[in-house]
């Protein structure tokens, strides 16, 4: 079931990127928020040894920038700039776990290019 959901989500990501302004964020949040919920349910380790060196700098950068923006500006408005980097870790985890079909992504790009 989840493989099909993430395959269709990848198709929507490809189609929305090309058709709607800021459509990349809609598809991104489709994948990452559901993956955050799945991770909270399963509590598997996110940082496995084979991708630790890829994910750790992303997390460090985004968490330091979030802390600096909250300390300097004291505004929640800046969360939208760095929060996707934190959420992308959950997206990577779920894509590696459920492996969506790549044909759906390509079909989404074709559909987005046509429309």
C-alpha cells in the first residue's frame, strides 16, 4: 500500500513542479509529512551507516540555521526556510524503505510538461 502511495506522490511531485508555481513544496510535503508519521509509528533508526555521511551535514546545517534564526530574529516566520531540510531526512528514510516506482515519477514529469 505504501509503495503505491509514494509512487503516486512521486508522480504528483513531477507533475506539480512543472504546472503550479511553488508546486515543488506541495509534493515535498506530501512525501515528508506522511513519512514523518510513519517514522513516529515505527521508530526505526533514521541515520543508517550507509547514508550517515550524507544526512548528518544536512541536519547539522538546518538545525544550526534554525537556532540562529530563532535567536537573532525571534520569529517563527523563518522556519519555512530551513524546516524542509530537517523534514527531508524523513523523506529519504521512507523512499529508501518503500522504494517507489520510478516510472511514476517520469510519467508525472511528462504529464506536467504536457499541461
